[in-house]
C-alpha cells in the first residue's frame, strides 16, 4: 500500500542570526587563531550564513504546530482528517507531556500521537514508523513532523555548535493510496550505538540529573566529536542512499533529486563525491537554515516543493545520518497532484 506525500509545511522562527551577529554576541570564537572572521570560517567549513532561533518560552511544539498546519493547508485537509501523528525531536518541550501531545492539542484533533526521541535521522525514522502504523491502525491520513530547538543545547562558548545548528520544524501529510505509482517506495536504515557518544548530551537525564555540578561543568549542553561526526555522516548517508535506491529498483542516475539531512555543506558535498553524482542534484538549503536535526529534511522538501522545482513523477532520495549514531533513507516518487 503506497503512502503518498500530499502536503508539505515548514517553520523557521522569525529570530535570525547571521555570522556577524553571533560573533558580536560572543560565542567563544577567536579571530586571532584562524585569521578569519566568523563569517569566513563558517562559509568555508559548514556553509551556514543564517540560522534561526526560538524565542524564550517557545519550543518544538510551537514550530511543529505551525509546520503541521501549513502541511495540512497544502494538502487541503483539516486536522480532524488526520488519524495518526508521528513526531521526531530530541529537544522536547518538557520531559512529559511529549511535544507531540502539545501539537495535537494545538491543532485541535484527537488522532493517535507518537513521539520518537531522535535527531538527525528522526524524520526518516518517523516516516518509516508512520507508514507501518497507517496499515496497522487503518489510517487514511497521517502527519509526520520533525522539530528541534537545537540552540537551547549549545554551550555559550561553543562557536562551532552555534554556527552549524539552527531551530526549525518541517512536516508532511501522508495518504494511504493502495496501488498508487507515487509515494514511499523503499526505506533503509541502521545504527551503531557503540559510537553513540560522538554526539552526547550527558546532563539532565536519569543517570546525571540536573545539579550544580552538571551546570558548573556545562554537561547540559551538546558535546560532540566534530571531525568524527562529519566523516560518519557522509559515509552513512551515501551508504543508506545506495541501499534505498537498490531496494526501490533504481540506479542512482534515475534519481531526480537527493534531499539530504543538512548536516553541513561540506558533508553533503562529500556524499555527492562518494556517490559520484553531480552536486547540482543535491538540494542544499543549510546556508539559511543551519542544521535543524530532525527538521532538516522536511524543511528542505517543503522549500523545494514551494519553489516549484518538483515535477510529477520525480524520484527523490532522502538520506540522513547522525546522533545515535543512526542512519537511514527514503525513496519517494513525487506526486504533483493535489486532487484525489
């Protein structure tokens, strides 16, 4: 049974920070060490010019609600038409209730909701989960959301984290359409928990509850192995793209667009080299979004959709890899139709 994407939506908070803004705020960057401005460093290393930030009191549920509503509008549906919502985030508004519950309440529907605690591969994971549950629960329409407020977990003096990470949300509406030539055609995925501490947020969990010691040692912020993460992400995104293309019965030359997790411009270009595919077939928008974790693929999909760059029957591969360390990809045949 085909699960067809019939609507897309996204949300980037209004508060936008340029590289010059970040440097002026003081995020631990020392020009004397590199001889470059933060703008120069960021463009050369990760390709980010602007990233967005939630305002105090905002969280993934607020961004996720706006993205979901825009996806519903694009699909021509009401929230009451949705029977399932699967949301991916690693930065939930509260420990409980989950952000997915808040989004459901904000939308005013009573669908089954599930939240997946995942970051970079979160949208892929949530889509795979939703596709399976649509059959199990006999659901016609489902919302899949990725939303993360990464900025809240960047240490004040970690300029690399501040440069690359952004806040945002993206969403799609899936429709169950048996026999359709469109929609999700294959999935791939995997994980290596032995490398889980490549990206680590040790403070605030059950093993290290929030305390004066945790706060003093800044263990409530992301700790990450920058070089290892970049190499891992490029290799696993390429690996998952190859795997999902094979499962879909496609050659890489059959793919119209690669819409990857926006881990970094350098990482995405490394994926294009590993796959021996031209750079212009990779949709890159990290320059004005930053790495938005679980939200990056659906934000990019919404952007390329609304820009009119997708044509009926286009073949899309959406690979992701990162926090966990986990990876996966989706193979999708795009439908430009909006009447069913």
